C-alpha cells in the first residue's frame, strides 16, 4: 500500500474549492456516469465550461473517464465517441495533523481474519500483521528513504541527535483509548518498515512514550 503524498491529497481536495466544480462533482455523483453535454444541461453551463471543470476534477484524481458512442449508431456518420465521467475509485482524505486510521484498520482486520482462521491469539496475529504491513510498505516504496516513508505515513519525523523522534501519532484517537494495543501495533509496524528497507540494520524502533510525541522512537543500536 503506497500512501498518497500530502501534496496529492491537498490537490484533490482543493479541486473542489470553486463552487462550480462542486456542483459539477455532485452532478456526476448523482448521475453515476455523465457526458459533458449532460453536465452542461443539468448544471446550466456552457459545454466548454463543463468540460473545463470535469477535466480539472479528473486531473485531481476525483473523477475517472472513458469514451463511448452514446448515439446508438455505429460506422461512418455515427459521430465521435463521447467522454463519460464517473467518480474515481481512489479515496482522498486529509486530516491535520495527519491520521492513518485506514492503515490501522487494515492491520487490525488482517489480525482478526488470521485469528479466526487458524486460532492464533489476536495479539500475536496483530504483531505479525503489523510487521508484515510495514515490510510491504517499505518494499513498495521505490528508492524512498526512511524519513520520507515516515513523513508520508504521518509520523512527522525529526532528527534528534542519533535518533529519530516521531512528533505525531497517525493512530492518535485509537491509541488514546487502547494504548497498549495500538502502541504495540505501531512498534511492530515501524519495525517492519525498517526491516523492509533493508539498509538500516543499525536502527531499532523502541517504545518510548513522551508527551506530544508518538509512543515509538527510532534509535541507533
């Protein structure tokens, strides 16, 4: 699972800043799939204006498109295929400070599924799921540095002498209610990230709770 960058999430949401873009987007959601002419008629816009906003939303990752003849005719004289727009499959979420509850949910779901399938204790299954997900994240990130990965997943890393302090917890609300469970999951996830990168044998993730920080700190061994 590759996290979208902060800039990509901001771009996606900012595409809805203009009121006409929001009206166009809502029309696509309500209709399911529409052409430029459909949107222009429904929203009361010139076709060129509808096309501009539709293409802007597509470029921002909010819409997807395909081409199809809608006249019902084929062959010469059937006309050009129309560009049809629909909501994109990608999810865009932005929170400040960064949160990654979808990642936590994926790790917890993996653990529960395994525990139910083979009777593995939930705590053990969660530890393995979190480490595995961390390794996967690292291996899918082509040439990314550890600091980049930590930043992309919302940890807000800061170099602090020979260690790395994590200023933000991306699982904050969960950690506040289920501290031991979530902090252990977090530790295993970051251990997996370090292992998956394969170039940081001298670094270790350790539990080191402190006010205003993530419960995990990365230190040199």
